[in-house]
C-alpha cells in the first residue's frame, strides 16, 4: 500500500493542541484543509472525509469502513500506543522536517505502508 503525503496540505510540527486528522475550524485560516499524517492515512484507507473533520485521533468507528484494526482503536486499546507514536512524531514542535519524515516513513513501514512525500 502507498500513502502520499502532500507537504503543502500537511499539518505538522505545531503541537497537539489544535492538531486534527483534517483541520476545518482553525483560528488560523491557512491551516484549514490541512491534515496530519493520520488524516492522509484515513482517507487512503477509505474513511470518508466528513468523518475525519476536526477529529483528533482515529477511532473504533472507523472499522466500519474496513480500516485495519490498528487504525480503528479507542483510547484504552492496547494498540493505541502505535497511534500515539504517529501523532507525537507528526505534532512535535522540536523535530526537524527531515527526521519527522524519516520517522513517519519508518512507523508506516511497520504497517506495510510505503510513504511518499510530495511538493
């Protein structure tokens, strides 16, 4: 499976306070329409766009769209740490872009997902 992350639409490195799978209600207008790495993944896996708008993290309800179990976890599921690893890497304000992209690529590779960063 291949995941394409468009840098121009990628919401990253701004901390976790306002991070969403798909940002649509930001007080910073240029952030609207941007997604974290998990938002790009959700769309690739078939989750409809309206289900990820302003949602902070993947959830069990996504399983109805056929996402893998690791992606459809709830807060107390044992696989949840994997999702937090993605979110931490995506949102961390101290990481440089090269490391962030390499780490996200590494995390998705563990799920047999190849990542390509474009633009």
